[in-house]
C-alpha cells in the first residue's frame, strides 16, 4: 500500500517535471518566434498566442503522460491531426452548406434524448466518446490529476513571470 | 414392467451412454450449438434404438457432429462443466429437468461429461441412482452435510426455479442448459422410440419417488457442490459469489461486478475532486466532477492567456524575480516545480548551493551552446527551463529526451 502510494506520487512528480520542462521549452520557442516575428499589442495576435499557449500546454501534458492513457492518446491524435482536420472541416463546411438544413433535421431525429451527465463528461475528457462508463471514470480520474498538475505548474510559471 | 423394463432400459441406456462417451469432445453445454445439435442426437438415437447394437451409429454421430461443437469459441466455459460430472453434480441435474424425457436427459449427460466415464454412468442413470448408486463412492461422500446443507435443505420444498437458481449460483454457465431444457421440453415425449418410452416411464417413476426428502437431499448436494465447483475454476474466472437474496444469473452477476467497479472509480474520483467528500449520490457527484474538470480547463485557458499577455520586458526582469524569490522563498511552489531553486543557485548562490546540486552543475555543459547562441533574456528563460529539466534529470531517467530536443 505504502509502496504503491510512493510510486504514485513519484509518478505524478515525474509527469509534473516532464510537463514543466516541455511546456517551458515550447513557451520559450513561442516567445522567441514572437519576438522575431512581430508585435504583441494586437488583440488578434494575443488571442492567437493564447490559443497557441493553450495548445502547447495540452500537448506537453499529453506528451508528458505518454501514450499509456486513452485520453492522452486521443489528445495527441487530435493535436497531431489538427491542421488536417481543420482543413477537412472547412472543406466539408463549404461543400455541405446547401444541405446543412437537412442534416440538422436528421440529426435531431436521431439524437432525440437530452445529453446526460455522462455525455457531458465524455465531451470534456478527450477521447471519451469511445469509452464505456468504467473506462471513462478511470480516465477522468487520471485526467483530473494531470489537469490539476498542469494548472499548478502554469500558475507557478505565470507568477514567476509576472512578479 | 417396472423390474424388467427397468433392467432392459438400464442396459440399453448404459450402452448408449458409453457410446456417446466415445465422442471426442468433452463439453458442449455452453455453446450455442448445443441446442441446435441436439435434435440430430434425438433423431439418431431413435434410429439406433439404443440397444447394444446401436453403439456404432451413435459413436459415428458423435464423431461427426461434436467436433464442430468443439471448435466453437464458446467452449471456454467447459472446464466448469467437466467438473460437474466428476463431482457427480449431474445427479442433481436430474430433477432439474423434469419436463424432458429421460432419454434426452441421458444423452445430455453423456454429451456433457464425456471424459468422466464412470461418473457419467453414475449420473446418467436417473432411475438407478436412488437405489444403487447412492451407495457408490461419490454419492456417499456427498452425504456429509454441513451447516450450509441443513440451511439449504429448507429450500428443497421450493419450486424448480429456486433449485435452478441454486445451480446458477454455483455456476452461472447453466443458462445454456436452461435454454436447452426449454428445447427438450418440446422434444421428448413426442419421440416414439421404445427405449425412449421406457425411459420416460422410468423418469416418471423417478419423479414420483423423488419425494420432498429426496429433493431436499439433492438440493443439499447441490449446495455441497457449490463450493467445489466454485473453487476449481477460480483461476480462470473472476468468480463472484452472490449472497442470499441476490440475483444469480450470469447477467446479474456481471452487472453487479460492473456496478462495483463503477462505484470504486467513483470513490477514487471523490478523493480527487475537492468538496466531493460529503456528497452522496452518483448524479450529484458526476455534476461535481464535470464542474471541476470544466473549471480546470478554464483555468488552463486563463493561465495561457495570462502567459500570453506577459510582457517580455517585465518577464525578463529575472533579477527582480529572483530577488523576490530569495526574499520570499515560496517553498511550496519551489518544491513542486523544482526549478525556482535552480534559478537561485545559478544566478546568485552558486557557491552555496553547489554541493547540494551536483546534478545541475554536471548537466551544465550539455546546454552551453544554447547559452552562447541566445540573447540575454532568452538565456534567462532557458535557464529556467533548463534548470527544471535538470531537476528532472536528477529525478528520473529522461535525460536522454531533453538533450536531442534542445
């Protein structure tokens, strides 16, 4: 029991350190490119950089966890195929603008029930769509742990930078 | 009719059982083919007339049709069933199938436990087992009744469903049997072969003889068998025992296991989510969990926004940060992150911390090219990142990861 606990804490520490190093590195890279690239005052630029930092944070967390977890795998897959998926989505939007109405109606017919709490959780946890409830809860637990770690690390970094 | 017919019937019967026993497959109870493969058995047995001469056709049949059954993946359950004859559990099965003819039943017994010859002969002769076989070894052993037995004998008077439930408790794989039973009940009396008739008569006789006390005994034997059959397959299966009053068919058992799993996970989550300790009820807890995850994600978003808005000029005032750090060392954060002490040691107190942080200093040369290339502020940034990574190095085995990526 105690050894298990120690191992778990060490594991979280390990993940935390890995996440911190990865995130700092990607953050640095971003800063450098921004510095060479252009201005920071612009609202759109700031928004974009927020998005980028967020993605960097998620990516570094998923990388720190590794592919052993379903949620991290899903997250990595999503991030890796982000550009492609966005392109596909845009194309699909352009193509299916005409019969959009029809599709919406059909979807409504098929999914008539209200989304339950589990469905909400599924949406929140990456990769949760394809899990049964047991897996979902387990992954949620791990995801919460990692998110809390991430928040802590990012908070510390932000404090460091702002002070 | 009773005496001679019984004897003849028994002879033919045993022959049949033996012939069926030659069949290579050991268990067919559990697979879906069981029911479908049954009708041919019945028809064949009619043709073969069950005499000593019928053995050939019987064995042929069994050779031809049972291997298919064996290849069925559902057989993984058969180890349970093979146990049953060896425990003489099939004796208890006899009253379990009241509706279908004993001819069918004997076939079933023969085909179920084909490997256990002696036991099957015992178990396969429903009329005999009361008078003669009860004195035989296995049954005699079963007579030793313990507390559980006496407890269960009270159930003996209860209807069939109860007994079936008991069997299901001991071994949840009897569902196919039940299904098969349903089939058999349609089959049996319609078959007009003479042996089948005899066996039917015998069956009836057995049914008459089996008074309440015998039923009690049988149930008791079942109860006795339960632990035996439950212990053996424990290696292969997650064995779940149902307590009294709980549903015992396999679906309910599986469902119960699932629910226990979910509640265990819920407990795990309860520890993780703050303010979730006093909440009972899964729905509320799920709400809480959802809220917590959402809040964490929003926090990440907010923090990334914060990081994005951080001015490089401000952020690069590293000396200010460090002086503040030194003045107000934030122990918790530093301990968590492991990089703020690294900063301190680098910029200010090399000499002081040097003995304490040999790893950081050792890993310095790896990163020196990066230091040379970067300008001042980036250098300070990098030292932060690098120090955290060196802390990681000192912690764990991922030194190799960091070097090539930088």
